[in-house]
C-alpha cells in the first residue's frame, strides 16, 4: 500500500505545518539532518507545559481502515505514552476539533536500528468524516527532543472479528457438602458449558460449602496444585478442548492462599493468580495474600484474573488492563454489583463473573450485561475481542477511553499524582 502522506525530506517536507494551541505552549520546530537522515524535530525547550505538533491533512474515506506508523528517535523522556502522542484527528468539514473523533498510536516497539522506535496501530475512520489530520505531538516534556524519521498512513483491511465463547456460573454446592461433592457438582457445571472456549468457576470452588473450618483445619482441606480438584479441571479441559479457570483454596508448604488456576485446552496449567486483597475474615483464618497481578496468553487473546475483594480496588483491574488483559476473569463469593460495570468501562475490557452468591455476569467494555443470572445457573455469551467500543465514543477517541484509562490516555503532565497516591497509602501517621 502506498503512503497517503507526503513524506519527502528532499523537498523540505512539503505539506507539513507547525501547530500548537497557543504561543506559550509551542515546542521548538526544526528540520534536522544527520548524515543521510533528515527528520522532523520537536524540542521541549525547557517548557514543562509544551504541547505542539507537526501536522498534515489528507482526504480519506469514512469506514475505511488506516494504519498510522511512525519511526522516531528521542531523548530526555522516560514515558513515551505520555510525552509522544502521534494521533489522527478525524475531520468533518469545518467542524471544530471538539466535535471530531481522534485516535492515537499506542503500540511501540524497538526496531534495533539507531535506537529507533516504531509505533504502529490501525484505526477505522468514523462515519461522516472526510479527512485525516495526522499530528506528531510532543507534550509535557521540558527536556524532550524527538526526531520523526519516517511517517506513513496507508489504507488497510478492517480487523477481522475475534469471537470467543465464554461461560460463567452462579453455583454453590449444598452446605455440608464434602470435598468429593464439590468435585462432582462442579464437574457437572463444566459439562453444561462444554461448548465454550473458556469456562469460569467461582471462588473457593473446591471448599465453598465444607463445614466451617479455620487455621490448621483449613490448611488440611486446602489443595496442593495439582490436587484432585485441579486434576478434574485439567481432565475436563482436555475432554472439551476448552480453557478452564477456577478459584480454589491452595496449600503451599505451611501456607494457604486464595488462588485461581487457569488450564488450557490440553489440560496444562497456564498459571495461577493469588488473591491480593483478602476479605478481612480470611486472614484471621490463616489465608495469606498474594502481591502481584499477572496476565496470561491464550490462543484467543490475553486474560487477567482478579478475585472477589480485589474488585474494590480500581488498581487491580487497571493494572491487568495496562499489562494487556482484554478479558478479566472474576471468580468470587459475592461482590458489589455496581462496581463491575465501572471496572469494565474504566479499562475497556470484557469482564466475566462466576459467583457463589451474587449474580453471575458477562459484561462488555461499555458496562452492558450480555448475560446475567441471579439464581443458580450457567450462562454463556460470544464476545468479539476485536470490538471493544468505548463507553463515550465522542471526540477524543481512544485518547479518552474512560476514567481509569490506559497508559496513553493520561492527560496529565507528569507522574506526580501517582507518586502522591503511593505516599498517601504508605503514610501511617497524619
């Protein structure tokens, strides 16, 4: 595909213009040459509020997919997603910018040549737009310098759907059920969801309805991985060629953890997630907390797991999304129903909740319930991981994905806020 932008260093980059909202925010604009390389350059010039870009406008077709790629070098900056923001303003005639959608490049990788960075993403032009204004933006980087060595915009095929069938459940064995009952009854629930790509069981699926235990007694019924319950999960994953995730009470050495395990279609353990925020009665019973959130690669996409009380901390879902989770699995005993849609909206992710006591639910990135059950039941839905609309798809595009946002959407001029949050959390004396 040919480059729709005029990128011609030999002729002085004709078509590229300087832009900033007001003179006090302007970076220093220049065309720099070093050897055979001629680049468009921006410098912060000591201005911590700097906000300006090289720009070019071209006509485009609404509904057409376009790939924006930028190759650049930089110095004096540590946070690319904050300070370097190549983006497209989807123009609609003479409509003011605040009425136009915008999308920014957010995937960066190193090319290995001259410390060059490549940023590349594909976007679909919104309906009714007639032009694309490409902006190579430098923001909030007083000591920053960036050299754009190559920029292209090419027409692409729209992304193909990436459908995934997900299964969830609201189910708790009858009280005083023994461990074999838990194994048998949850196996039955998995059987009912055999058609899905991934099945999620609730929290404590191996011990939920055992007679009340604590301390050493709880340690004795907890399961080393792989124990009988995990072996059942593995066997069912193989039988139905599906992924299976379940919350279990895990024993490791002298300690017990509230844990979720994930098995792949071959019955192999993909990984486990330990609950980071135990609900307070868990700790006096002997449950130790985990201290990290990880994401896991599957053959359909990237998933993360948070467990029950983890949902009360917005950082849990946000960290999973920042690490690349497209789908968050949420095994729980019970939860605050108003929280989950917010977590999905904030982080532009799908969310699946399987539960002992609250409604089971499958939620899309707009916070809408695709399937829900407040009584013991199984439920499923097909989601498309390549269709993750924003709750507010108005001006701003992926620059405004939601309050929690992704790393490229921090419209603040430093990391000071996040440092202050950590300091406030750690402050023990006021």
